[in-house]
């Protein structure tokens, strides 16, 4: 009897969600179809001020000029991702099994290359598209590959102190942005 009621409750919630999802899809479709076919974009304005940005690549110039917002959002995304990883910490560990030999060989070849690519992306960020966030993504993918092979990592630092420090880093960054407003500039605005 209980399973029948549970099944009916799931059916009712599915019927309720279907029109909402259809409305969301319709709204997104309308917005997509109503976008202009051509747009001048910001490229002319960026090219005019490219020399003043201190870099030669327009993508990097935009990121550099909006560095505060870019870094703030990156810190928020990384903290959110780390919180998601920590939420999985209480799950039962997977059973250890020997890694697939092809996967292990691939990981032994690719992980060092991925570390080099991440270093290059971090270094090239001043002259061409790239930077810390892209480098971190490549390092994260290398970490996933390491986990898929079943290699064991050493002890991981964890605890309330580390979590507090990481959350405080984002809060301090926001407070620094607010402090720039006290000196008459905009939020996270760099001096000329």
C-alpha cells in the first residue's frame, strides 16, 4: 500500500514538473530566437583600449580589466566545487580493484603532460587566452584521471579550521572589493 502511494506521489510531482519544464524550454527558445542575428559586440572598444591594458591579446585584456570580478567568481566556483566534494566525504568508499592496464598506462603518460599543459596555460595567460582557471581545470581533469586509475593519495588536510580559512578567503576578497568603494572607486576597481 505504501509503495502505491509513493508511486502516485511521484506521478503527481512528474505531472507538475512537466509544464514547468515545458515553460522553461519555451522561454529559453523564445529568448534564443529573439536574439539579433548580428551584433557589433565590444571588439572595437577593446581594440581601442588594448594598448592601455598592458597585454597584447584582447581576451586577456578584457579579463585583466575585469580581473577582480573574474577572480571573485572563480573563487566562488572553486569554493562551491570543494564544498560539493566535501559533501561526498561521508559516502562509503568504493571497493578497491586493480586498475585497467590500458587506463593506468594512459594515466602514466597523460598526467605528467597535463601538469605541463596546466603550467603553460598559467604562464601564457598574460599574452594569449589562458590563465589560472584554465590551468586549474586541466589539473582537475588530471586529478579525476588519477582517481579513475585507483591510485591512492596521501593524507588529505581537512577539518573545520581549513574550511573556515577557505570560506574566509572569499569573504575577505568581497570585503576588499567593498573597501575600494570607500575610497571613491567602484567595487573591485583597480587604480589606474
